[in-house]
C-alpha cells in the first residue's frame, strides 16, 4: 500500500493531557528523553520497545496567532508550499519518496503551532528524517507553485463555507475576538491570501523556521542518541534569526450574531464564553465542566435537548484551549422554529450549574470518562509523538501521568461551581446563529443566567 499524504487545519491545539490507566503500573517511568542541541533545537523522544515503527515529527512553535495582521494565513500557506518542491526534490519526488517509505506523511497548522510528521518502519528513520528536514529547511517557494497553491487554498476556504459547524465556529471567533489574531481564520481570507508575495513568504519562513523555534519529537522503536545526531546534522548549521513567536492575550467582545444562510435546513447554534487556557491551573476543571454539560450521551444537554424534548439530533459542549486563554463552546443544530426553545434549555442548564452543586457521582463519572478517552487516544506511537511535542511547546517540560491524574482527581464540586459562576455570566456570553433564521430574534435578556 502507498503512503497516505494528508494536510490538515487544526482550529485548536490537540489534547495535551494524559492519564495513568492502572494503579499497579503507577511506578513505571515512561522512557522520555530530552536534549537541546547547540543550535537551540529541542529534541524529545519516547522509546516504545514493543513496536517496529517510529512516529517522527518536526514542530514549529508558531501558528496563525503569530502572523502579522496583514499576512493572515501565511503560516498555513507555508505548510502547503513546502510540499511543492525543495532544493533537492521536486513535488513528484516528494510524493514518490513518501510512497517508498510506505507509511504516512502528514502536516497541519493550528493557531499556535504547525507540524510535519511521518510514521514509518524503524529502519527507515534516517530516510524519513532526511525528507522531513528537507521540507522545513530548504523549500524552493517556486513562483508558479505559489500561484497554483493560492487557488487550492481558496477551494479549502469554500469548503469551510459549505460546512455549517466550521463556518459557525469561524464566525464566532471573528466576532468574539475582532481585534486579535485568534479571531482570524487559520486559512486567512481571500484578500490576504492573494496579497502574500514570494518575498513575504521567504521572510516569514527565514524568521521563524529556525532551530530555537522548532521541536523534533519521536515515539516508537527509536534511539534518542540517533535522533539527536540526525537533528544536529540537519539543523545545527541554520542561523538563529533571534525572533521568537509572541502575542498578547485577547480581550473578548461578546456579541449576538445572526447570520442568514438560507440553503441550510437546520440552524446552527453556537453559544460560548472565554475560559481559562492550557497553562491555567483550572484547565482540568474546565474540561470536566464541559464533559458534564455536553460531553457524551449521558451529559445534561444531550439528555435534556435530545432525549427529553427531541429538539436536536446532537448537541455538545467543548473547549478550544490555547496557551493563555480558551473558549467554552456549546453547539446544537435544530430547525428554525425550535431555535429559541433550544436556546432556553441551554441557558437553563447554565443557570443550574451556577446555582446547584454538581453531584459527586456525576463528577466522578466525568473524571472516569476523561481518563478513558485520553488513554485510548494515546495508544499509538503517533499520538505519543504529538503528546510529548505539545507538552514541550505549551509547558516546557513533560508531565507524568501520575501528576496529571492527581490534578484531575483534585477537582472538586466547589471548583466546578466557581468556574461556572466565572464563565457563564450574562454579559460575557456570545451567540452565533447560522442558517434559515426566519423571524428569529435574540437579545441579551434571553441569555440571562
């Protein structure tokens, strides 16, 4: 079978939490090692002896929130363009070598980072490293390829327009953080995309694709010393620009936005507010609060809106957590005639969380659900490779399963009620309605909780 080549856009950071599944294994240390080379490049690895594969990633500590305002979308554009040819490989040769390796080649851009990864047999690590390093150190940025790729990304933008929940999220971010880079789409806009010059692409690349801004991570049947040797060979000669990604924490501008899209049969409801981010001590409590409200079929919103009232096929609550801030989001899709009824039920559940302590049994169920989901997601070498890279990017160190588990178990009923009081304030809530709105009207009083 040939290699699968994929490129993705991530609207928020992937999960960076992990949990120890069984008490009897608590004392076993994960075999994670870290080295910082002379050029400032960070190398992290986790050895998994029972595998014959290696998942390898090169991560950039910069995403769409670190772009100049006038260059919105440039980080994602570069992620596309590096696959269009390097100084040593043509576009076709990149594809052929990917197939020869026989695994998967992947890339994505998020608000806070970008990543290029491969999963291959352990014996192919040197060749896979050579390919990934070539992509992120020596792209050609050919003028003709740049023009062609603009139109590919334009089609990607149109796909978002045709995906109701993605479009609702984009509208929410745009209106919630209108003056901040987190409020802009990762893809940029058509205007900024066609304004990006080859010179601007080169400048951004040279400034941020430097060793101190990169993390090399690997998990699987890998020797850390060999990984460090490869990293030094391919990256230690690259000069440091001295630029480090920086940004300010956004100030919210909660609004009620009604966006008509007549061709949709259902109206998308997206209600949310700002919440603590990944580096907050409350991050575990925020995730548990979202789970209780709308994290599964036993959650309050699912039981109330779908099971009790039959007003929606699916409804959920979740978070978009960034390094310094986050969004607590509640989603539902329903027919236009039921929008206000569904909205009333959601607000009633928020009011209940503020006024009534969550029963201890319900909280414990949410904890067990979170632990199981996270551990199951970390069963592959690819997930572990991403996990150790994200731990390094967001926290600067690796957190053990035991430490995280203790933090989860330490979340109390009082913590949840305190967070509900802080997050679900009437003036802090923002709302996006997308679809056939007919005569729907919503004011701030209807969000009172």
